[in-house]
């Protein structure tokens, strides 16, 4: 008796390999690994537990902003106001708590609520009028920036109560000190990775980004979903505000001025399409780490900060180019 074969035998492994190679996160992950290898040979200080902990601490604020930015970009929107909204939330928390206007925990809640309110307003203006997200959030950037400086009276808020700086505390893990804020950021990435990949809400977000009309015809309440996404993103900006205050120990009205661009950079480098419907929070996490690793590694090598900005810009252009090429091939 001779063995029989089917024309489909052996196709599972190649198709799986192809899916892995063409996944949006494969390129960013490869870039991250290559960067780590390069910097580990370039400087003895890079490949240490303390340095990796420092990288995560340096990117935890922008990383939290980038989660909200990912949600919005997946719907084919964009948010230019996230850094300014975060700064206003941080000043609200810091000043109300430092002056004793509110107990620290209520001050934190107020900051979270204010940031969520900005997100809600962005969503309503984008969906109900409607206005382009770029214009709405550009205007809101200026509003939040102005309110931050008016409310703070251009003064940095110091002598903050313990609850506002608690997440800046550390605990030992082996020979490395880990901040509680870093754990919060990682937990948020895991939470929203599950929300996007394992819930109906996440599937609706992707559907909205692919085609608003198709999503509507399939029963998705697109207007409510869009407003909800912007509101959740605003709440995340409030968490980022708390992380910012806990890391710096002050309420700084000058904070967050470039964090909106940094968050978009991380999202794009992580493989999320600016045209919506394609990407992941995992990719954004990798993108955040790429930015952090490059800046940290170049700093350890003594490279001037302006060249760090230059290289980051080149990475963004390359990421968008790859996205465009992959979109054309998918048609």
C-alpha cells in the first residue's frame, strides 16, 4: 500500500510563517532588537537592568499618551492636543492638592475627570458638527495650553502631598529598582491590547477605522463609538498626567509641549496606520521602546540631542513609507 498525499499537505507552517513575517509588529520588533544589539556593543552601560528600568521610566508618560493616541488613530482620527491636555490635568491635580483646595485623592480624580472632559469635547465636536479631527484637536491644543498657563499663573507647583508622587516610588527587583508608575503603564498596555483584540468593542474600533459606512451598515453605533474612543483617550491622558507629576515631583506648566508629536511618533513607528483600521497597542508599545532605546543609547554614546531628534524623524518617515507600500500591495 502506498501512502497518499493531499495537495494541501504541509501548507500550514509556511502560511503561519508568512503571517508572522507580514504582521505589522514584525518590522518594529526587528528594529528594536537590532537597536538593542547595536547599543549593547557601542556602550557598556546600555545592557544593564538599571538602564532598561530607566528607559521604561523615561517613556512611561509618552507611552500612556500613545495608548490613547493609538485608539484614536485606529478610528482614522488624530489627536494633537494630548500633551497640552495632560499638562493641564497635571496642573489641576498639583495645585488643588498643594493648596489644600481638595484632598489629594479627590484632586487626582478631578484631574482625571478634566482630561476625560477634554476627550469628550473632542469627540463631540468631531462627530456631531462634524469637524476634522486635525482641526478640532489643534484648536483644543491651544485651549488647553492657554488654560494651563492661566490657571498655574506661570508658576511651577512644588511641595506636593504623598499620594500625587506615590507612583514615582520604587521597589527592588533583583538588583534593579522598578517604579510603580512603570507597572501602571505596562498594565494599561496589556489591558488595551486585550480590549482591542478580545472584545466586541475592539472589533468595532477596527471596523470604524476601515470604513465608517460599512461599520454603520453592520449595526455599529459609529457616533457613540467615536465619542467614547476620544473620551477614553482623554482619561488615559489624565493617567499620564498623574504619572508625569509622580515622576517629576512637581506640577510644571511647561510640560508636555512636544509629547503630542512623540506619542504620534511611537504609534506610527509601532506599525499603526495613520489611515485607520490597522495596527495594535502591542505595536505602539514596541514603538515607544524604540524611541526610548534610540534616545537612551545615543545619549550614552555622547551624541548631541539634535541628532537624536533627526534620527527619530527619519524613523517616522520610514515607518509611514512602509505603511504606504504595504497598503498598496494589499489592494
